C-alpha cells in the first residue's frame, strides 16, 4: 500500500498506489465491455424492429432498450469479474491478502463496536450483541474493544426494556465496563446523527469504530481480522465486509438467503475487483478509522427546496465518497468470513424498506457531479439511482411496445415514411435476429445465477444439502425471482414519482421476527396489480397472427404483408405460388395491396393507381377491352410483348376500370397505368417513358434501348418508344430476379 506523508496542515498525503493504475485499467476494460455489449444489443434490436427504428414508437423502444441493456450489462460483467476472481483466487490487489503479514493488535489500537437502534425488537438486538461479545471474548482480544448501544427509541416502554436487557447482558457476561448504553434525547439526522453524536462524545478515545445494525452479528475472528487489516494498511479509511444472510425461516426469507449466499459473493468480488481502493460502504458490518471520519465525513443538509433536499438519507454511500475524496482508501473484504445480517421475512417488508431507500438513492444523484468525487463513487451514485429508476423505465418500455403492437394491428403497415419518398420501405422481420437477441438478453440476465451455482458446486455443496438440492434450489429461486420481478417493478415504478413529489413513507424499524403474508392480505395488496398486467398482455396478443406468407416473404409481427429483399424490382407484384409464372417472380416483393389503406386523398389515389391483381388471378369484373384494343394503335402481335399477350388467357386480362382503377390520364408523364395482356400476363404495371427515365442507376442504361437508331433525342418520347421502354423494364425485372436468363 502507499506510504503516508505529513502535509502542510498535518493532513495525510498519499503516494500513488501500485493499484491505482491497475484500478483505472480495470475500470476502462469494464466500460469497454459494457459499451460493446450494449452496442451489439442495440444493433440487434434495430434489426429486429420492422422499420429499423425509423418510426417514433420504434425509436422510443430502441432508446429505452439501450438504457436498460446498459444497466443489466453492468451487472453481468461485474458478476463475470467476480467469478474469475473467486475461481482463480489470484487477485493480488485484494485487501484480504494483507492479512497474511499483519501482526497482533497493538494495545493502543482501541476499537469501539457501536450499535445504533431505534424502537427495535429488544430481545433480538441484545441476543445478537451477546453472541458477538461472547465470540470476541474467546479470541483473547476483548480488552482492546468496547461496546456501545446507541438508542434513539421514542417509546418509553421500549427504552425501559432496553435498559433491563442491557443490565441482564452485563450481569450474565460480566460485561460491566465493556458494554455501555446511551439514550439520545434529541433525534437529529437519524442513524447518521446517532453515530456522529458518539464520535463527538467518545470518538477521540478510540482509533477504530465497527458499526453494526440491529440485526448484525459478527464473530470475534472477523472483528480482530478487521483491526489487523487496518493496522497493516495505514492509508485505509473504511473496510466493508460482505455479510451473509441468516436466521430466516419463511419461504421468501430463505429464498433471499439462498440468493445472497450463492450469487452475492460474485457481485461483492466483482465490485472489489474494479473499484479496489474506491469501494463503497453499506452502513454496517464495517470498520472505520475514526479520526478521518470525523474530519471529512460530517454531513450537512442538502440545500434547496423539494423532496431531494434536506437531510441525507443514504448517508453510507456519501460517507465513503467523502472519505475517498479526502485521500483515504475504501475497500471491500469480500473473502472475510464471520459477518452476518438478516433479510426481510416477506415481500411486503422488503418493499417497505425499498421505499425508504428509494428517496435516499435519488437524493444521492446530486453528488454525481460534485467536485473531487472519484469516478467509482460517481458510478455508485448512478447505480443507486438506476436500481430504482430502472423499474419505471421497464414499465414504460412495456407500454411503448404494447402500443407499437396495437398500432401495427389496428392501423397496419406504412410504406412511405418520409416526405417525397420515391420508393416504399417494406417492414421486415428476421426470425434469426429475434432468436439471437433473445439468447443474448437471457444470457445477460441469467448468467450470474448459473456462474454462482457452478462456483458453489465447485467449492462444495454440503451446506446446501448436496449437488442435487443445490441445483433444484437454484432453479426454484430463478422461477420465483422471475415471478416477483413484475411486482417489484410496479412498486418501484410508484416509489420513484412518489419520492419526487415529496410523498414520504414512515421511517419505522423493520420487523426482526418471521412473519407471513396471509391469503387475504396478499389478495388485497397484489390483486390490483394483476389487473393491469393482464390488460397489458391481452392487447399484445390480440393482433393479427404473424408467420410465413405463401408468397415466399416473411410476415412482420403484426401480420402485415411480407418484405422481400431490399431494393428488389418494383415492377412485378407478388402473386399466388400456384399461378403461372410465379416461380420466376418468387423473390419479387409484393405490392402493398395486402396492407391497410393509406391515409389522405392523395395517398389513396396513388395507391389506387398502383393497385393490380397478382399473376393469374381471376378478374373481379367482366373483362372489358381497353379503349383502343385491337386497333392499329396497339402493338402488333409479332413483337415480344404481343406474343406473350397472345399466349395469355383472355380470362386473365380484365379491364382496369373493372378492377376499380381510375381512368387513364393522358399527358401525365411518369404516371403508371395497368395494361392487360402485355408482356407477362395480367396485372403487370406498364410505365410510361417518364418512368423509364426515373428508374435507378442500374436500369437507366437498359432503358435507353428504347431509342430508335439514328433518331434525335427529342423524338424518343413517342408512344411507341414508351411501350418499348416498358418492355425493356419488364426484361430488366426478369434479369434482376434470374440473371441466368439473360442470354434468353
């Protein structure tokens, strides 16, 4: 570790630590991995969307997906890093490695073990304190520790019970002069103010302070190891342990205990691997160097008005950031055993705790841009905000996705999205990309559980009842967490706006005993949440079914017409695969006649002019000959188009007016017109000369074949040349679909 030098005012100055460069490199690698995975996920999501993010709803879906995928990717790579650290056991920068060369605790290194309480379950609190005291006494280092019970209880009966329990503990364990009880008359700043009051009164008599919660239990070996590590690292201000959950017997509590024991070590080791000396502090089961804590970690009220001002609620994150800003390291001893805590017994108790924590984490967002903060702690503040803000973002993403499906089912696809768009944009659906995105998202979400289970199997699964029970427990926990996730999402989505508008929950102590949720209570609390969930599911599945279109293309999710290869020829509409000539046009994109009617009179008129029948389809009305048919104005049957027209059945050639098309307008260059029995069967779009001039770059050279040799440029816009241009474009369409027929 870095040596300490005296500054100008006696404050410590630190030499650059060997782990500083390594920590910066690890954080850079983590950032690149998260951003790279997010970019890949966003690319796949763009490909999955029918219009590739060009419509407003799709753009909203893509934006929300990118933010949320970044959040889950951060947790994924943190768990992967923790798995590598625990599997190899080769993290040379871990704080626990300094314990090997640490000596005995000096006599002047006195430590105070403080336990702030407020209207707690008195028997449970003093039972845990007695277990910690007895375990420490067995180590032989009891004379270097003192215990303080710091009470903020407002209930007179609870205070009387606390004093009686303290007296009983001192008598039973012979702890008079070692265990002290203090009741604070004025409750200021809750827990942080309680600890600050102890520091002002008795902090100067101790070098270190171990902070416990009312449900915390620590072994004597863990306490002495923490003090020895602090002595071996004089530049360290806080060392946080990774507590293990214990003592719960309810199904929900046991599920939480299992998750913390199996998956928790991965995240603790992963956080320590990239935070190193700029780790976080969780407010309990940690040792603190008192002198710099008193000098640099005093918390003032946040200025301003509103719900995000006033007393700092999530003080532990802020205290760790202030300690690191002052130059003192903050570490996580993820591999130190003997630290325990309790978890909520029911989902209701957990949600009450989360409501209290939500406002505190949102308040900490104001420290993200504070001067002098370490990048790791800025990330911790942002992660605390996202842990609750992600819930309304998930809910908003579900709502937007449902709206997109409803719009697609009710309105239908749109092919012209931009002003003056020449060619339509076909909605696409790629099942392969959908499956790839699903697999990647599932891996990001469930890989930490799989890695934790594999690590527990490798280290020995006796404490879980054997390998079989461990795997079954992991599967059951995964299913249960998936069922609880929507409930947490709904409640957290309510907590965030409630905290922003100033709606504050009661700050009462949680229950320390096992309680269960009755069927009646669960129905009253969670049935109203089930109704909106069902309301979201029903519209999502009520659209037109998707699938594979008989014409060879893939239908989009809303059941719209398929989209073939981009840039395909637009002259030939898709047809029935059983119709004559369908094999030659199997890859041609279909006409948007299967979709909804375009909005607006101009778009409807344009679609009406372009509407044709598929190849070989029966006419909708009596076949009426087109005006001028059979006269000299028609092209002779000796040409290629005439030969094909003669071979076409008469029943397949209907009048454009019989099919509902508007009358042809003369003098409008470039307007498409349906011509019956011309070059390829009924229903072929026959452009005028202006269409040939406005084809893409690939079709223009062939379109110029319509010019007569030796004639000037101005004479090529005749009706005969226009028909030749149409025949040329027909041949071009066949060539682009089947290049092998070019010679024919």
